[in-house]
C-alpha cells in the first residue's frame, strides 16, 4: 500500500491527469485520460484531501 501511495504522489508531482496502477507484488503505471476514469480520479482526490 505504501508503494501505491508513493506512486500516486509521483503522479501528482508529474501533473499527469489519469493513471492505472496494477499490483501483484510489483506495480506499473499507465496513463489513462481523466475523462475515461472518473472513479480513480475521485479516489485519488480522497487520498489527498486534507480536510
């Protein structure tokens, strides 16, 4: 899970607008346009919500 969080941080720092993270003891990042992946976009926003 820390790997996923670290990956999401890298994605935000890189200004990418959409990604897919797959895990099976390894991880890979693939860009997906935001308009095609609203659910993942919502989850990322929840993870970094500071309220």
